[in-house]
């Protein structure tokens, strides 16, 4: 007889046969269930046998398996009778398909309409719906029902309760339920292990994993994945390897989810080769596999490899999701790969991923890092809603590009829409205000941080210390420093750098001693700051001490540290020692080569600087922007006009380096020192970029050197137009006028300087004697032995005049200034220079408190060192 012949009232035996057919289809599903479930439903309806609960409950399960929620609910609503299985089937169906609101409302209806008591399966389904919808209050009520029915110790209900509390981060409540369970399945263990891992308690998660093994419960693939995730969060590579070994022995290693978390572990522990080996050996890769590998490359700054992996994924037929796009956009931003970034943006639009807040913020960040702020702003304006993260991304973009006005504009818009700024917002604003030395804005931001009631974290504190230090408000920086109960190395380094930047060497050294007493180990950045202090003070004693510390700490091969040491030795006059250090540490690091070239250039050793540049080419180290600043400066000092112009022209043609203000200023200096003032002026006027004040000052200095008042006046006017607050052009032009005897012009220039409020920066010099740095300020009397020093200088003036020294009086204002301040210059008389330096050394040794540790006398020096150190 055909299966679906119409019957007015099918006998019970026939209905039972239909039920058996349907029951056989449920485990496999597929097309047979898709065809038979509606047909049997129709047959039962026509036959008037929907009152058969066994059949109708099977039909409900069939519709649930097929995902036909509407048909299932239609059937449920028309059932003349329902039992606990009927209610449980529909509630479970809604929960499994993410319709948590429907599951919860149906449970409430069950409580009102049914006189039956819910069983463990129904309660477990409702608790799962509460977990997914984060309905905490209802979940606690269901927990109460379970306790009343004595079902809270049931393994299904207990596991669902543990999952509820674990997903909410309430691990204490979860563990109370866990300990009350008489029987625990691997799912139960996995729930608590995952819960602790998700709240950052990886250590507790691994302890539970060990305890699970002790109790004889065999971990399944889900438990292993959770344990590996806990190792990843802790950076516990060895523990992850042990679990990897167990997974290999138990044949669980082939499971895709386990391999994915192992790849993530190796990536987070910077073992990319192991991660890639696992990835390449996978029989089946899902989207998570590809995304994890891409993210791993990105997190370890292998951005080119991340982009290659992304294209391989698309060629394999996978559609990147929001997480993959976020990772690859970060890599594009780091590489400034704007072309690839735009392609990803196009995919985001096609895949309708623009609403994803992570993707949206990654797009803004990518365009900002590529310095395409117009496109970043377009994305922001088109996609940003009431989302503080988007505003932070845009503010960070403007901050990185030092656009203070637009960063503040976005911040004001953020406040207008009542979006609460985070500490990241304030840190970004402090970064750009620090670069612009906008102290008033920085103070306002500090005030807003205090008003917001936000606890000052290490990032914000470091930013405040940095901005106050750069604006010479070291006391304010120290106040912020002292407010912190816990200080990491970044905070200590920021404060030490702050003292170094403001030439407070002794304070920086005291702070370093406090750091050592605190038990924290200084890192390479600490030593860079300390060596900078020694450079600023020109203190060889402290520099050598720090060098010894650096060797003990094992950071002497760090390129930043070695560069700082080379600079320190050079500034202390020990160029040979700097060269020895350079030869022992230099490699492919361009910064190291730049340090040596700049050192020679600054000390007038042009031939040596150019020789190092040639060696740099032989070593196949690519020069950069800074390299050519040093090379052009060396050519200017030596008067190598032709060679300097060749190097300048080669920047763009050979190395694709766009010349900047420093390079143009060096070329002007190159012409000027050679007396080619008109050529220098014409060169400036042909510049493709707007000349800065520094370029005109270079020309003005050359005019001062050769006494050209006409071009000097023009150069001074242009320099003051570029920077009206600079006192340098006034002083140089005044000296030119004075050398020509144009005293009326000198007087007028002085009046202009006074009316504009421009103040000449106070001159300062210092010298190290017996491990102590002595500082001298123009017209200053701060030194404890000032009276004695000035009296000795008076005697020296008389002495060298008696020895036949004739001063150069061509620059009357400079001579007048030296005489008025108790200073003097050393001319070309070798005997006069020797006598002056000998007497100075004797006086300073007499002032020293440590007998027998005086400075060397000039006759103990040889060659160029004698001249440099005597001067």
C-alpha cells in the first residue's frame, strides 16, 4: 500500500509505523527527512491524529533538525495536548538556533500553562538561552527552581549553571556548583577551565586541567583546546608543548580546533616556524586556521608574510571575515601598503563588513598610518556612530601625523556628543601636544583626566611626564612620577629622559640610583637616557661608569645603546674611542653608521666622515635621510662644493630620498662657507619647498663670515618672517652691521628686537674637573668660587697681552661682549693658548676638593686633541 494514501482516520498501528519511519530519519536528516517530515505532518493532520504525542513530538524534532522554526511553532500551537517533551523540544529548538528570547518567553508560558514539573533537559535548555542572551536575573531564578526540584546537582543542569556563571565571569558561583556535582563530565571540566582562561586566570585553568587528569577524567578535544588557550594567555610555551605531545599521543592532534589553538599558542610565543609547520601539515583548514596564522604574522610584525598569507587564503576560495580583515589592515598600515589596504577596503564593502566596529576602526587606523588622512576622515564620517573607539582611532591618526588642530577638533566633537573619552584618548592628545610643545593644552588634558575620575594608568602617566619634561616643567613631571604607587620601566625611563632633556644630569643620576635600590633592572632605554646625560654634561667620568654598567647588563650590542655611546665619546672629545666602539659594534644598522658620520662632521673631520660614508656603501648599508645630513655637513665644513652637490643630487636619483629642510640648509651652508653667497641665495629661491628659518640662517651666517651686509639684511628679514621669535637673525645681523661700523643700524636693530619681545638665549658652558661638572652662565655668579675665577680671568687677559697676543677686533660687538662678561677668546698664538689653558687647569685643580685627581695639562695631549681640549 502506498505510504501516503488518504485515510479518514488512520489506525494506531499505521500511525506507529509512520512514527517509526520518521524516527529512523532523524539521526541522519538530509533530503529524506526534508521530504518525509512535512508529508507525515500533513498525513497526521488529515487523519486527525495530531493528538498522538509520540508522533507530534517526533515531528517537532524533525522541524528543529531542518531549521524550520516557523513550521515547528505552527505545529506546537495546534497540538491539542502537550507534554514535557513537547515543551522541551521547542524550547531546545529555539535555544539551538539562537532565538533565546523565544525560548525564554516559551518557558515563562510553560510555567503558567503547564502543571508539570520541568525536568533536567528543559532546565538545561533554558539556562543555555539565559547564558546566550546574558539574562542574568532569569538565570538566577531558574537556578532557584533547580534547587527547589533538587536538580542543581544533576550533571546537565549543573554544567549549564556553571556555563552561565562562567560566561558572566562569576567564577566563584560557578565553582560552588562545580564542587556540588557528584559526577563531572569532560564538558563540565571544559566549562570551568574555559571560564578561568577567559577572565585571565590561566594558572587556575591549568591547575584544574591537572586535577582533571588526577581524577581520571580523560580530556576530550574541547578540554585540550581550552587548556592550550590558557597556556597562550600566560605565554606558557612549555605547558603548551606538553599538551601538544599529549594530543599527538592520543591522536587528538588531527582535530582542527586543537591545531588552531596550538597555532595560536606558537604565534603568541613568537615560535612562528612551529606554527607554520603545523599549519602546512593540516589536512583540513577552516577559516579560523587561516585567520589565526595571519593574525600571528601580524602580531609578530611579519606584515609582508601576513599579506601573502591573506592572498593565499582568498585564492584557496575562503572569504575573509571581519577578524581576518582587521588583522590584515593592521599589517597594511604598518607597511604603509596603501594599495593593498584599498583592496581590502573594497572587499569589506562587498562583504558588507563595514558595520563591524573592529573593521571600521582598522580602516581608519590603516589610512592614518599610510598618511592618507583625507580617506581616514571619509571612513570616519561615513561609518562613525556613537562609538568612542572610532573617535579614538581618528584622534590617534591625527596625533601620529602631528595635526594638533584636527585632533582637538575631533575631541571636541566627541565631547559634544557626550561620548566618554578613555585614557587612550587622553594619551593620543598628550602625544600630539607634546610634539607641538602645547603646554596649556596638556595642562587642560591633565585637568580633564582628574575631573573624569579615571585612575591614572602607566600609559597616561608616561605621556604626562613626557609632555611636562619637553616643556621644561620638570617639577610637574616629578609630581606625576611621585603620585604613582607602581612604576614600570617605561615610567622610570620617561623621568630619567625628562631630567636628561632639561640638562639636569645630577637629578637623572640620582633617579638611576633610586631605580637600582627599588630592585628593578635597567634596560637598554634606561642606559640610552643615562648616556645622553653624560653626553649633555660632556662628563667622561659618568659616561665610562655607564658604559661599564651597559657591558655588565649585556646590552652593549644594542644599536640604540652603541649609537648613544659613540655620540657620548665624541661630545667628550674622545673621537678615537668612539671610532673603536663603532668598529666593534657596527653592522647593518644604518643608525650606527650615521652616528659616526655625524660625529666626524660635527668635529670638522670631513675626510674621515666621507671615508665612513664610502665604507658604508662598500658594506651595502643603504643610507637614509639622516645619513646625507651628516655627509653634506662634512662637505660644508671642508669646502667640498662639487662633492657636496654630487651627494645632494644623488639623494633622489640613486636612493629615492626626498631632500628636506636640513639638506637644503646644508647646501646653503656649503655655498656660504665657500664665499658663494649669490649662488646660495639663488639656490634658496629655487627650492621646491618653502624655505624654513634654518635655511635663511645658514645664509645669514655666511654673510656674517664674509661681511656682506646687503644679502645679510635680506636673509635676516626672510628668517624673521619664517620665525619671528628667533633671536639668532638679530644677533648675526647686528654683528654684520658692527663689523661695517654701521652703529645706527645696530641701534635700530636692538630697538626692533626689544619691541618684538625677542630675548637672546643665555649662553652657558661647563667643564668636568675631578668627576664634578662645573657650569658657567653668562654674567652668572652662581658658582661658589665665582669671584676667584673672574679675578684669575682678569689676570689671564693681562698675561696674554704681555706675551704679545693681539686680539681680532674686526667684530667689535663680540669683543665688547667678551670683555663685559669676563670672557675671552684664544687667538692664533700657540704660546698664548698654552699659557691660558695651563693657568685655567691649575685654577680648576686648586678648586677641586679631591687632591691628586686633577685634569691633565695641555702638554700631556698630542696633535688635534691638544688644540681641542686646550680651547
